């Protein structure tokens, strides 16, 4: 925690971003996370663990405080306090979900690296939600809505699919291809799975959100797709997303496709570090 605070308390402060694919239809960024120092790796794992539990406890301030105070004190919860925190942590981090933790951490890498970027000139983020609460849950992985004054509808959105690349049975090229094909075939269905009824939205944003499914079906330039993959730094590709437009064909306007590669030293081991922080109070 001290190291995390010393570097700014945000995951982006432990990364290097490199724009890639300038001549491609789908441009992408390589984000190399975490410096060489062990303290940086620990700080990044702590930031993600803390952000996950903050989101999972939501309005349950007592649950979050119980978890955080005991983790930092190196103590283990008991009794009702144990049961209280367990109900938030176990759906993702219990041993039975071990195979899904790496992918879940990969989604949080995308979210935090997107959330804490400096504002872009001429646009502002209006909607960016944390990853869904369940491991291996079907449906859309991520959505970003930007307010863009002067654009046709005043806003644009991008539907994101996130994948992990670990082990010897998967490659970055194959994983990227699978993700784009998934958005291509399932994107319209994903648009129908978002729930907005209970949200307090500005009237113009509410109108835009209500029309997003139709925008996707009509292939409007306000709708876009994105794919993010998390992988081991040693497996970072020199070329990626060069064939994305052949797999995602529903939207063909300029800027419709965007890619992100998040490279981290030993992704599975890093995800286990995050789990260890979360579980250390239980």
C-alpha cells in the first residue's frame, strides 16, 4: 500500500503505453505494466485487489472496512465478520474459481488502465463501469461511452471484449481473432443485455443510451468495437490486430476498431498475488 501511494495510487502510474499499428485499420496500444522492482509488482497487485473489493462491497462500507483493516493488520476475520466479508470475496476468489481469476484480473487491468487515462481532448468519459461481478459470466465484458460535442449524436460508444492468453494452448493471434469474431456475431445480443432502468442519466445521455441497440444494428459510426488481451510479457507480439477488420465486419467506418495488449510478467502468478491479498483476511 505504501509503495502504491508513493507512485500515485493508480495502476497507470506503474505502466508504459506504446501506440502501435499506425498503418493498420485497427490501431492498438501496448501497455507494459509494472516496473522491475518487486515493490512495483506488489503495489500493482494491491491496487487491483483493493479496487476489486471496493467495487464488490459497493455500498457495504462495513464489509469493505472490515476486509481492508484486517488485510493491512495481517489479521484473520472470525465469526460474523468472517461470514460478512466472505460473501463478497468468495464468488470470485474461492478455490473453486481458481481457473477464472486470471481472466477476471485481466478485465480489471483493462478497466483501471482505461479509467485513469488522462482526459482526451474534445471528449469526456460519461459511462465506464467496473467488470461484472461474476467469474466466467456470459455477456458483454466492457463498455465506454464518450461525450463528443459536435458529433452526430453527441456521444459515441465502444463495446469491448477481453481475453487472457496463458499457457501453451493459446496464442495472441488466435485469441484476438476469437474475440473479434465474438463481437461480430454476438455484439447485437450484448447490446440488449445492458440494464439502464435504475440509472440517473442526463436527458441527452439517456436518449443516446436508449438508442444504442438500434445504432449497433444500423452500423452507425457512433458504435465501435474493441478487444483487449492480457498476456505474459515474454509473449508480447510485435504485430497484432492487423487482420482484425477481416473478423469484425459489422462496422467498417474509420476508428471502428481498437485494440489493447496488456503485458505483465507471469500473468497467472500476478493474478494469484491479487487473490492472495484479497483472501489474506479470510
